[in-house]
C-alpha cells in the first residue's frame, strides 16, 4: 500500500505540474516556475509583484487589440457567446527587425516595404494556428473618391538553416487584393494563413519581405502619370495569429456549447429505455431527434 | 427510542419566546446559508495592470455559508453529503460538516502584454464561480 500510495502521489504531482504549465502563459516568461507545483499565477499573488518590466507594445497595435477585445468579450471579461469560431487565443506580434527602406512613396502610391522579422517565441506547443493576418495601420485617413486596388508581393524567407539541410528557395507569394478605402478605415488586414501555416508550427522566427503597390482600380499601373495620387504612409505591418489553445486551462467554446450539461438535464437512461421497448438504439435515436428538435 | 420520541413530542414545538412566523421563517430563509457572493477587484489592486490590459474589473465571486441538513434537493448534492452530515451530527463531530464550494464556473477573456512586447488575447476556463453546492 505504501508503494501504491507513493505511485498515486507521483501521478498526482505530475498531473498538477502539467496542469500548472498553461497558467504560466499568464505570467511573464522569466518568472515561470518550472519546479513548483503551484501555478506561477499564485506566486505572483503571494509576491504581490506585477511581473518583470516588459517591452511596451506599439500603441496602434494595442489600440487594435483593445477594439478586438471589445468585440469578443463583455466589460466584465465574459467571452461573448455569439461567436462560433474556435480560436480562444489571439497573438499580435510587431516586427522585431525591419531593414529601413523608403517609407513608401507618396507620389506613386507604393507602400513601405522591407524585410520583416517576427519572433514567435510566445506561441506555445499547445496553441494550434487557425488563421494569420498581416495588419497594416493607415497613418491618416485617406481620401479617395473611388476604391483602391492593391497588389501585394510577399516573400517568406526560409530561416537560417543549420547547414545540414539545404535551405530551400524562399516562398514567393503574390496576390491581388482590393481594398475599399474610406474615412473610417484605419487598418488593412491581409490573410496570409496558407503561407504561414507550415511555418508557425515549426519555426519561432518568420522572416518576410512585403511589397505593396496601390492604384485606382480602373487606372493603369502607377507609372501612368494621371494615376498618381497622394497615398498616405502606412507603417510596417503587425502579424496576428488566431490560435486554438488546447490546454485544460483554456476555454473551449465548442466543448461548452455541445457537451457540458448538468446531470439533471441528461435524461435518465433507464426510464428512457423502458419508454422505448423496441430496444436501445431506437431509444437513442428518439432521444437525439427530440434534442435536435 | 419510544420514550425519547414521546418526550420529544411533549416538548413545545415552538419555543415560547419565538412566535410561529419567525420560527417558520428560520427554515424558509435560513441565515447565512451557502450561497454565491461577489468580490469585485481591479487588476491594479493586484499590481497586475502593467500586463493585464483588460478587463479592468474582475469579479471571481465565491461561495460562503452553512450547508443546511437537507442539502439534497436544494444543492444537487450527492447522497454522500447527507451521509457525511449524519456522521458529523450523530457519530463523530471530528468529521467535518459538508463545505460550501463552487459547482459551476464561467470563463474569462484577458488581454495581456507579454514580456517581449507582443499582445495576447486569451480565454481562460473556470475563472468565475457561477453556482455553489455543498460537498
């Protein structure tokens, strides 16, 4: 009995430890408590510290995420149930290194481009990528009388290989996107899911260069003199990852919608079966059809 | 136990000092029975507002109060709770009475600033107590 009790304790502590891991996402990385069983959140509670100093985020990026928070949760922080998507985690990264390049050309409408490096260390192994977006912020509201068409050329550069495996040619990805500019527009979102899907899981750094050219949609390429228009500068893009955190601590919307039920709501098996003398499967169908109704 | 039952029956049902309505009320509306209580806190009180951007206020709520003897129907307690209560009352008072604890929770969405300056929106399970029970 000593041995079994010992085993039970070891199992319980290992389970606690694995449970504790996701909580550390709430904590600054440098305060993760690897050894202690108590989730680091409680350590912060006991220390009364607010966590280590941290880099301040880009103000426009923070403004965007606050807008997104208001869409997804109430003032008290309760997730709004009127959304059916599966992601329970959204991470916004600003490029940690961009090789300075002409910040867009006001005359020809060519937007700033350059090499961008995103450091994705905060994405954990339990977070699975569902969608990724490049987010451009428009500095000032632009005033176009007609919709604008942009062509975007995205080149993803393979991370520096360790030398063993030959680094493959960089992915080049060109696509046309049409944006309706209006007074209210402050952000442009470009979906890059298909391009980044294979990379996010395996790499912690995404290196890309983005070239943007915009013109009035019915005009020739910007070289046509009469097509020139005054394009407001855009700053460098942020990368937004929509993820599904599969850990036990994360809220799984689809689960709580379909499976979570209090015992009193689940019809009693026995009484149901007696009501359907034809057999269990008929009873089960009857029950499901009633639920579906 | 007939003698005790008879003597019990002879006792006045309602103590003279307590009139009938108060006597009945104490069962209908027992004082500090197990129920949900609010505790509104702001992350600035915890000095976490330098990394938790939203929500500004968080009410985790908590369960507090005495567990009445007839817990079965009111709290959806298992029969074990009734047994534990009987053990406490009749056999061994070192066995604790059933406790008033949360039975259901709701999730919470938080917006945090990570140490590397990135921003994270996360939805965490079981962050707000929504129902109490006696166990």
